[in-house]
C-alpha cells in the first residue's frame, strides 16, 4: 500500500513539474535566469521578473520566500543573489572567482571594496 502511495505522489509531482527540492517551473525559471543570464546576481526583482515573463509581485511574493527558505536565493541590499546551492542544484559550474555569497557577510564590489550583504 505504501509503495502505491509513493508512486501516486511521484506521478503527481512529475505532472506539475516539481523537482526533488520542491521547485516548480517558475521557481526554476527564476533561478535559471539569475544564474545564467545575470551571473548569479545581484539583480533587482523587477529585472528578474521581466526575464521570466512574470510580474515583480509574483516573483517577490510567490517564488522568493520558498527560494530563500530553501537556501537557494538571498535578498541583499543590491538585489537578489544565487547561493552556491542554487548553482549546484541547476548543475551549473560555479563562476570563476567565487560567488558573491562565498560564505562571508560582505559583497565584493568591482572596485575591490566590499558592501554588507544583509541589512543589520
């Protein structure tokens, strides 16, 4: 009986294109755009929404909370940033020079300075 329930649940998740982490098509589209089009960020929510063909409110209120809780996306003062877990989940190689979220609490800037990653 349990095997049947698992089969039915897996079929339902496949029907709705939900992956092993619980991401649906829109969640993956947001992550893929962030990683492939914007190099992992930072990028503003409006720009990210346009890239996936959604309204900014939909991305901010539907996708972001789940992606943040899953540890795949971080909201920073400069915009949204993909975490290492996001790159790995998408099967993408990590960028040269590391990630903006390389385990520290600052965002490296082009001029060599840094900026706090999260508001205190």
